[in-house]
C-alpha cells in the first residue's frame, strides 16, 4: 500500500475506532442517567436518544472500525493473520460488533416503551440495568483493543512465521542472483 493511502487508511481506522469508543462511553453515561433518573421526561428522552445514538452513531462506527481495521492490516507488514495481537483485535471487534447488534434490540425495546409510556422506576428494570452493564463491558473491550494497538504484544502466528521465512528466503535469493549476474553496461 502506498504511504499516502496507508496513512489515509490509518486515519480512518483511528477516527472510527476512537469515535466508537467515545460514543459507547456517552451511551454508558446516558444509560446510567436513564436508570437512576427521577424526572420521567428526562428518562424518556434518554432512552429515545440511546436508540438513535446506537443506530446512527455506534453501529456505523463499529462497522467502519471493523472494515478499516481489516484494510489497514492487509495493507501493512502487520498482516491480518501474522500476529496474535492483530487476531485478538479482530476477534474482539467482530464479537463486539455482533453483541452490539444484539444489544440494540434491548435498546429498541426500552426506547419503544419509553416513547409510548412514562417509565416508572420498576418498568423494564432488568433491561435498563442490562443497557448499563453492556455499555460498561463494551467500553472495557474497546479499551483492550486500543491497548493492543499501542503495545503490540509479541507473538507471531504459524502463518506469520512461515510468511516471514519465505520473505527472508526470497530476499536472500534475490541478493545471491544480483551478485552472480554481472551488471550490463
């Protein structure tokens, strides 16, 4: 991947990943306000906002992060399957995106109920607690993925090891060929 395209892909990946983390953090704060709030109008508004934020910010950012992460890994020496930390990030992102889609069903149900009625403190309490717990877990997972990107723990997969040795052998063969064949003038 040319350097300018690589930097563009990295910028898109960092922006979508940080946006995903930030929007989930806001979702968590709003979910806590919805769970603990006393003002019924505010609580109703919070749950409608959570649904909107989920579908129009968090879900698109999750898919953008997944797509740009795959493109970024394929276009760099890190590769998609060469290092365990990349595989771990991919697994975390795929699982988090899948669970997000399941989580949004809960957010839809609570938002629908909030839009139709005044939620009392006991209405859908289990689902409201679940919104908080799921968002807190998502923040932890996304922070873990961020840490993996920064620290890049060592560990090459078997595939990565094979590819590394093939590349070294090819470079050694190219160097031997250059030494054996005199330059034409």
